C-alpha cells in the first residue's frame, strides 16, 4: 500500500510539481489549494501533511496547530514549506515536525518526507 501525502498549497504550479515528484517516487498524493478541508476535517487521513505557510484565507501555521491539537491527527507528521524568513522558529512554535525553506532541492524534499513517513 502506497503512503499518502496530503499537500496544501495555493499555487497551481507548485501543486503540479509536488504531484509529479511524489508520484514518481511512489507516493499517493492528494492536493488541496486551501486549508478549508483540513479545518473542516473533510479529507482522508494521510501518512504525512505538507503545508505551505502562505495560503490564501488561512495561514499554514494555523492549520498545523489545528492538526496537532486533535487526537486523530496529532501523531501524523506535519512539514511546513515556505519562503517566509524565520520559518524554522515559526514551524517549531506551531508544532510542526519539520520544515523546508523555498526554494528547495528535490533530494532534500524527498529526504525530509522519507525521514518522517
């Protein structure tokens, strides 16, 4: 059974890149363009969440806090991804398991996911 990654990013180009990269690596990928499905708990539980910090409508850090505050998702790894300065401290404060700053290397992306999945 393939491991499932839930990616939340509002940039269609970035969504496509994540989908291609992870499917090629053998993962099942589900992409959301905003955080509403997560906030409303309308999604199939993945093995890992990849959240962009800069989302339209809701901040990715708030999504991370939401996920980490619920029993059903508390132990599912959350990786924050952003070009936001100071991402390391912000991600840690929100309870993220790890972070990756944009622009990132594809090998680093796959390695960080493999480490947590």
